[in-house]
C-alpha cells in the first residue's frame, strides 16, 4: 500500500465530550451575607448543575499506515477514565477531592481536567494542545497548559483520598466538614 498522503505530518485532532456536574461557590472565611453578595444564587450550598461541553485537542504525527494521529477508540477510553468517571454526575464541591480545597470555578475545572489528561496523553506519544470547556452556549474557557498560580495550585496541595482514610465510604472527610461545617455527617444504622 502506498503511504498515506500527509503521513509524518503533525495534525491536531479535536474530540468533544459532554458531562454533567453540580457545584456552588463559597468562601468559608466569609460570612453568609458576603458569600451571597459576591456569588448571588451560585452560593446556594445545595448547588446547581451544568451540562459541560469539553473539547480536547491532541496533536501528533499521522501514522503512515493508518493515516490517523490517534486511534479515536483509545482517546475515548482515555477521556472516560480521566474525565467522565471522576466528574460525570458528581457534585464537585463534595465528591471531587481537589475541590474540597479549591473553588470549583470553570477556570479551576479546566486546569484540573488538563492535569488529569496531560500525562496520559503524553504516555501515548501525543501532545495535549488545548482544552475548551463550556458550561453554557455563551460561557466557556480555553486552557493551553499555562501554569496556575494562586488559590488553585496543583503543586502545593496533597489531594486527600476518601479511600485512604479507612472511614465508611459515606463519611465526610474532616477537611470537607471543616470547610463546610453545615454538612451533616452520614451515620450508619445497624440493625
């Protein structure tokens, strides 16, 4: 078979996925009035949800035999493991350990996703070029891997793991209860 036209050419593949998640904005050091003043209805601690749309751009050299940069089945599996499993139908503040210590803004969420994807994409021999994350048709962010500074630092936060605590899986971690003291700890009823 003749080589694929365009083989050994760098091409960027863009894959679109959707996931649903809920969140709220709250700064524990502030009063309820200050949180409500700053965040409005988004400070409602029961949360609200979004149907997020994520576009993932992965670059690589086209394979001379297949003509593809990346096998789309591989990319789908990667996105399932790195994005959908930890985020789809989750309450970001309560169920994703990174957001126990960080405001679940759109900006922080796209950086979190980048860090979950980057190593896996590179391990397959490709480059993660860009993420575009939208929470609505008229609101989204684009991230290209620029380091984050300030409150949402990945290099200074040890992410807690519920699995490592030895607690009942429904027990809320102490750090979460400290951040959101109004949460009610689940109890186990034997009988």
